[in-house]
């Protein structure tokens, strides 16, 4: 694998604390628990609102998120370190040029030209996810599948077809995407609803939504699919790729847990360390070619996730050393 960065040997990082006793007892309990109960517990734990209700959560949020995701991963897969969310960038282009988005920078179109994910890559990614083994002889990724990266998914002409394919192959997953809403017509919304999309999360990049999108949100409120986010108040500097005023940046954290439970896949099928890597400086393999476990469990990927959790930034690529990201 072509690594554009290096990380020291495993021994440079403190081993994870051994909590296997707890998980082994939990494993025994889960063996006899009804599968519906396990599924409900998994979905409740994944809801971050539970974490935000904990007093003083700000300073503890990375670790709380990690603990919640490890727990959820364990009861789903029988191991604590599986991703609970996968992002697939089906199109690498957007309708806007936001000041806080790295791919809007003038020099970036050359390195990230307009591209659409090839069908064979997309289908192979979804097929691979559908084969992931779970507890109790079940299989198939059942976390959150978001069909977006740095592109605007509604300009992907195959977004309905792709959603339908993912729904067929991953019946228990939460499928959706983030969007600026510019191209989200009522007709497109209904097509996506008909093929089983779960969520379309819209962000008001101008500070507020157009009356068209507000009306759409109100008309289909009962579906629970359209989610109109509040305006952004805190921003990430995207691994140092953009300049953000200090007042808008979250306080720096001394560890990063995002890559421990999220896998990001770019338009050509390359897995990258995290969504901040707009220039694809951290390629970690391609699950459409090598399968899920060869990528997620490879040595470099595991070492980096561990270094990030332990705040060992000196062992990490430059984007992590320059990064300021909201919790
Ligand atoms: S610290 Fe690294 S892995 Fe974490 S969000 Fe920043 S760039 Fe991504």
C-alpha cells in the first residue's frame, strides 16, 4: 500500500487498557438476550443526545463518544472497534463555494476534479458492507451509511438508484446524506422516500433556509426524514486546510476519536483517515478491491486510530497535527 506518511511501530503507543473482563461478561449476557432488545439498546446508545445530557460533557465528549461507540460496536459485532458510520462520496462536486469548505479553495479543483463514483466501485462497496459478520450468525453493516463526502449528493444523477441498492443490500442500516438542499426538489424527495431513505440532513450554509426548503420540511415533517439543521456556529479548520477565525473554532481537544468509529470512502473508492482529508493525503486502501477487513484491520489504520485516541499527535500525519475540529 502506498503510504504517504509513516507511523512508528506499535510499541510507541501505550496498549489499550484491558477491559476484556467487562466485555466477556457482557458477551455472555448478550448470548441469551432477544435480538430486538439488543437492537434497541444499540440504537439508543448511538444517539448522541444521551451524551450531551451528561453534566460537564464538553471536556469528556471524545471519551464518552468512544465508550458509547465501543459498547454499541460490541453488542453488534462482538468486538469493540468496528465502524458505526460509513461515508461514501458518490460525487466529487458541489453547487456552492463555501468559505469554510476546503474544496472551494481555488487550487483544489485541480487535485479534486469533478468525478462521479463508478457503479462497479459503489456496488462493490455496498456488497462488501453487506457481508460483514455480526453476532448471533447475522451479517451486514447496520450502522449509518451516508452517501456524501465533499460532494453534494443531489447532483449525483444516480442518487435514487444508489439509495435503492443500498437499502436492498443493507436493510437494517440508517441510510441518508448531508445536503445543502439546493437541488432537493419535492419530486426527488419523494423518489428517495420511496426507495427507503432514512434521513436527509440539510445545513443552511447562508445562515437560513430558503422558503422553498422550509415549506418542504414542514410538508413532510411527519415522515421524519428531512432534518433542517440550525446554522453552523462552530467550525473545523479541516486538518489545517482552511483558515477559520479563532472565535469560530472549538477549543482544541487532546485526542480525536472520529476515525475510531467512522470510515470515509472517497469517489474513487479510497478509504481516508477522516473527512477532513480533502486532498486525500492519508490513503488507507480500497474496500471495493480488497474487502472491508483488509482495509479496516490493516496495521497502519489500527495504529493511527490508536494514536489519535491516545493523543499521540507526533506519530500522526500533518493534517492531524494542524487540525481543530468541533467535538
Ligand atoms: S485530528 Fe486527524 S483524524 Fe481527527 S479530525 Fe483532525 S484530521 Fe481528522
